[in-house]
C-alpha cells in the first residue's frame, strides 16, 4: 500500500504539492469515490485510479528521459561529482533509479533513467540490437575512405572489436559533423572508433535510442517521464 500523493506524483499526474488542489477540484477518484485526503493509502496495482474521468494505467517502474548536460556523471551516486540522479526534480526522484547505460561526462543528450533492471538489460544487450544514434563533431573531416572503414567494423590494436556502424554525412560541405549509429555500447566506443581513423571527437550528443528521439523541447539538464508509447519506441527500431 502506498500514499495517494506519492502514487500520483510517481506517475507524473501532478506534483505532491499539487495533489491537495487536485482532490479539492474533484479531479481524482479512487474506486469511484472522491478521496478527501492526500495521505490515504491505496494499492496502485489493484485500486481503480481515475484522473479527470480517465482510468490511470499504473506503471510499477519509472522510465525517464533526460537531456544529459556536460559535466555530470552517468551514475547513481558519487562522493565527489554531481550525477544525473542528483539532477532529477524531486517529483521524479525515487529509490533505485539508475541510468540505463552510460554517457561520458562530456557527452550530452538522450539518457534513459529507470528503476527497471530487466528493461535496462534488454535495452543495452547487444543481442537486442537497439541502435543508438550519436552526432559527433570531429576535429577534421571524415573522408569517404575512413567512413567505409568504420562501416565495415574494426579491431583496435588491443583486440577490442567494434561491429559495423552506420555513418550519415548530413551535409557534404561539413564533413566534420556526422551522425553515427551503433548497436553496442562499449566504453568510449564512438570516440575510439573515430580515433582509429585519426580523428578526435570534440563534441558528442546522443540523439536517439531505438526509435525514440531526444525530445527537442527538453533543455539540457531537464528530465521528463516517458509515456508508454514513447517507451515502446525504444524497441521498435528506427524512427528517422
Ligand atoms: N561513445 C563514446 O565515446 N562516449 C559516449 O558517451 C557514448 C558513446
């Protein structure tokens, strides 16, 4: 059993502060009855929760999209550095949240934060082939020859293997800025791939995971709950 205000805020319906006014305005019904108090205990998986006349489909786990800024760690906690979890607004903070996959400290863009371990495993497993699309700004131009090399798959001198990537030159007049899609998520993978062909990544942003694009309206450092439809896009291939 959980407090009503906690359940509503965990589902992104309203903040815990707003719950009282939602109740006063009779916007919430529990099992057909308007509750008077925000601290009553309900069973979110069994009780029928209505918001403005629509039945809420409760989700036990949280799935959050963050537009990760530079300078924060993709980790749950760290003694010294600020983490992506520290950046979450109070309404989205919950025990057990962690970033599903890591972006480097200086990488920006789409990061999924969740408390659903199985989901994260599936999203990250190379076997599931969830493509991740990045925009990389390079310190030099990517030649067609080097593009082909990266698209064929490479092996570094230390034996690390990277599967073939897809590379998109969006503007032929600017071959210092390209998009690269990979299905693995090895340590510093994009940076190391370009390093292999003599280029340094000077700026890196993740734009898409599976078929889910980074929300253009989400400012750096901001986060939002994902809807069920958005969540399903992650496993539904490409959305370009
Ligand atoms: N590849 C990298 O090199 N860094 C990231 O943050 C993500 C992919």
